[in-house]
C-alpha cells in the first residue's frame, strides 16, 4: 500500500493541451497499478481540454471550482462534488468557466500494448 498527498506529485503541463492545464499522475504504472491510472487535473480560469474522443471511458470527480463538460449535444455545468462518466468514443471537453481553479480527479484505464 502507498499513501501520499496529491500535492507531493509534481504538476506538469498536460500533454496536447493548452497553457493553463496541468496534470499530476498520482497513481499509475510507476506505483504498480496494473489496470487504472488516477490523475488530478487543474484548469486555470478560461482554460479547456481539447474537444476529443478515444476508445476508453473516463470517470471524473470534481474537487473544486466551476466549469462545464461539453459533448456534441450539450454543455453540462460542473461544480464541487459532481461526478462525470464519459463513455468510450464520446467526443468531450472540459472547460473552466469559473473565476478560480477547476480541479478534478480523472481515472482512465492503463492501455497495454
């Protein structure tokens, strides 16, 4: 077992995303996780993830801030305590529409070759 505070993990610019989006890989294969990775994202006000799709699902939990989850059909308001399930192949985007940091946990499967 390993326990640590998420802030002990270095925040880094999220690959393929605009400035103002950082990620902390708090649990991954480096820690011996065989199936899932846990990431903590932080989006500065006005920052957003790309509008994208991929063949795996996401599970998210909003820790702080306000924003929206965008799909092809709608935008859904997000706030502290909200959970989000994004099915495989659904085009999606997370946008910070608040005045503070939008912080959320995002779980994804570890893709093996």
